[in-house]
């Protein structure tokens, strides 16, 4: 038997369902499904995808990891029968960092759970980042200084919503807003409040059910070395107040 066969058998027994019932859910015959579970036949891609959706797990995990050794219940639970994060690895088994460039950004919401789409992204390696799954995302606009338009934020995948912390910055992939890079202002029970470091942009709330993926800031790849100019009114005000205090001290 293959690792895939062991995995789908283990997952079925864990759910306490019969081969016939699972086959019906996949819209195939029991005899056809039994061949996949006993390893006498390989499942085509369309069936692999259906099995992955049925068990809420990625094709990559089904084929390459012994799921009996993974606490699947602790992984991020998402809506719409979402697959667990697809990943790509090199020959040594190390994770590549896929980079979502500006050119392909528009397609990410449709392809984030598709292994073929993820494999098509540009890939880099940053070994100093340590353990975890990382991905690069483009920055737009001036809402999060000093990161400028065109920079790439490298984020570490967050498996559980409870791992996010107030004050840290994250890439949020949401159904309504798409891809945004924001600072977490307040972690509510069923929603997150996101804010920009540029105070001219108002904070807003995102429901937990609207979130598809969360990536914690790990590092950034900038594209220029221009001097940073002070444009934030709050920063300018703080500087003026500080100078005012220094003047008062000098008078004393």
C-alpha cells in the first residue's frame, strides 16, 4: 500500500464512515474507491481533488505526509471546504518561498488553494528565516510606511486565528478586500480590526468568516534607497511637541 492509500483509509476510519458512503460522496462506485484505498489503482487528479475537499486537507499532504502523525484538528478551520495550504518543496524537502508578483496578484484569490497555480509562481529561497511556510506578497500604495509601493513582504503562514497578536503586521487574504497588508489593532472573538500605519487611512473591521489566509510579517524586500520624508501629520506633531518640551527645559 502507498502512503496515499494509508492516508485515505486512516481518514475514512477516523470519520467512521463506510467505503460505500464515501464513494457516493465522490460520485464514483465503491469498487473504484476500494482500488485507491488498497493501492491497486492510482486516483486521477479530479478524484484526488474531490478526496482532498472531502477531508479538508491538501493534495500535497495526502501524497507526501503520514496524516496519522499530524494533529489535523489543530489546523486552521476555514469555510467552503477550503483545502489546507498547498506548498512546494525542493529536492532536499525544503520549502520554497513563492512570490506573488504584481502581475499575478489578481489571480491569487482564485488560485491560492490550487497546487498547480502555486507551483506556477516565481520562487526564491531565504534560508535565514527558519521553520515555517513563507510566501511573498506585493505592497501597494502608501498606507504602511516605510514599505513603499512595489516592495515585497515575506510572510509566515498562520495556521490558527488564535495565533495572531495585537500590534503585529500581517498580510490578510480576504473575500471582500482581497490582499491587504495591515497592523492588527484589536483581536476580537469573531472579527479583527485592521489599521494602517499611515493615520490618514481609517481602521476597519474584518469578520473571521471573511478571512481566507493570514501571513505574519517576517521580512521585506525593498526596491529603492530613497530618503524617507516626513509626511505623517501625527509624526510631525510629535516632533513639534518634543521640540516645545526641549525649549521649555532650556528656559528653565
